[in-house]
C-alpha cells in the first residue's frame, strides 16, 4: 500500500463531498425480505384531542417495523376494520387478511403539551394480547416514544432488542459561493430530527460514538491540519485530544469509554496507538514498516482489529488490545478495510474490494464464513446497528453520495438520501443514549 492509498483509507471520499440540502433523510426500501411477517398497525385513535397531535405515532411505528425488514405492515386501505379498543377487535377479520399480529392504540391529551400513548399488541391466531403499555410524553417526545414502542413490539415478536430509538451521525456538506461548508449531523435512526453538531469550512470525517452514546470523536481539518476532537452530542462542548504533526486519524472508543484507539504518524510511519483520555497518555501498539490504520475495539475490550498492508495489500488483522503480534483475518479479495464489530463480537463488517468494486461484507469470526451483503460499486464506512440486525454504510447512486442500510444477512436493503447533494461517513449510535 503506498502513501496515496493510506490517504484514501484515512480520508475516504469525504474530500469529494458536494452541495447538499440540510433536510431529513428519505428512506427507500430497495430490496424486501422474503418471508417478512404480516402485521397490522391500526391508526391510533386521536378523537379525544382538541388538536391533532404533532406526530403520527402509529404511522411512525408502522414505518419502523417495515424498515426492519422483519415485518410487512398491512396497508391501511386493506383493513376490514379499525379498532381502537380491545372490545372492538374481531380477530376473524385479521385472520381473513392473513395478519399474524395486530397493534391498536390511542394518543390522548394529558395536560398542556402533554400526551399519553396507550397501545396493545395481539397474537391474531391465538386471539390474545401479547403486551400493552401506557406511556406519557410531551409533544416533542412523541416521535421518540413512537420509536420506543416500535422497539417494544420488535422485541416481543422477535426475541431481539429493537434499535429504532437509536440515532445515526453522519457528515454532509453544502457548496457556498466560494467555499464548502461541512457539517456533522445527528439524526433519529429513520433520518428525522436532524441536528447540526458542528459546522466548519474544512472537511470532517470518521465520527464514532462513545459507548454511552453521549459523545462523538471525529477528525476535523480545521486550520488545514488533521486533529481529533471529542464532542458532547447534546451540550456541544468539545475538546481537541490529538493534534500531533502528521496524520491524526480513525479514532475508535474502547468499550469502557476510557480510551481512544487511533492512527498517528507522529513517529514517521502510520501506526496504531491508544490514548487514555483522562490524562492524554499515549501508548504505541504497532511497530511495522507497513501502514497500519482504522483500529476498532472488540466489544469485550480484549483485542483490536485494524487495516494494514503488511501482507502486500490492505487486509484486516487482529492483535491484543495491549499490542503485540497480529493475526491476519481476511483473505477474500485484494482489499478489506474499515472494519466494525457486531455488538456480540462474533462478526466483522468491512469494505471488500474485488474486481474494481467495493462492497460491504460480513465475516463470521468463528466459522470463517465470508459473504458480501451489498451490491454497489463504491460502498464504504459500514457500521452495525446496536442490535446487530442492520449495517448502515455510504454508497453512490447517480454519481451522488447517499447512505444505505442492509440486513446483516444481506436479505433486506434500503437507501437513505436527501433530495440533492451528498451524505457520507455514517455511524450508528449504541444503546443507553441520554436524552
């Protein structure tokens, strides 16, 4: 790997970002999942409210379940009835429509700017309620609570945690008259409620979440020099943690949040270091004439996977989190880079290059099974959802950068884009975000 490839690894395609409208991401399902479970989410009753609630709670829930790829919500126009109370539920209607599960509910005013959302989930064929809750919310919490309800439903029906109430961070840029404006944004997992965390005239890249979901580390080229910053996602307070001569890139949080792994060339060659955040103590982990970059911690904190060309081409290697010898993990294709661990530590997602195409792949670390799960030509920056069910990544369509997501088994795909412009560098938040 020569120096040009090193720069590509560290900067990705962020330098190529062009004009963009600051707006919610639009999600388009591009490949459905065969065998998705039929479910009906009946429009929630809002008749008791003097004014219509500012969010369509049941619509958000239905959209969430569809986005998961695991469920196929029934079109409202095909519903034979629209019950809002358990007494109105006629299970035979839903059996006739082939629906497995039914969701009904109400959104009721509970005071000034306050609501109470009640919902029930039924097993249609057994004719019984599975779960039901009553959740308070202010007007500006309605969308978040709708995502939380989606998480509850998803977990009840699949046995796995949902990830709808999580968030994504990503980079966008807007072309001005004589300069380009870069932004680091935070949005709900469905692309809504986008919030700008940072605006700068210099490129931004490699955002990564702290384990508690409260901070982001990223690379900024402010003052035309790469530096790594840590920023509180909610207060906006930030500090520079690495601004050494040469490359400062690819930060990755340790599972306990006490350290960053990062790439520095302060000693001449790009190597992997760890940085203890409480006192800025550095420790060098690799010592190779090759280019070592893009570290990522295993969820148990015991090892680090990184990209290196020490074998002649960019591949993934694994070493102890304290440094030492490294074991090569990837052998499929001439290029494997930008790794991310699944939350359970059993899989790695990465960018796989083969035949001039760069696509997202998943490696089972136990069995060695390797599979390509995306179908683009220039896919990059993969990031697992906190439940491991989906992978978000950057890609191109019509020569424009967009975000996309694919199920970890490759069976379900969707694309997230704005009306014009480009978005890049997505990263999915962990659980336990403080609101």
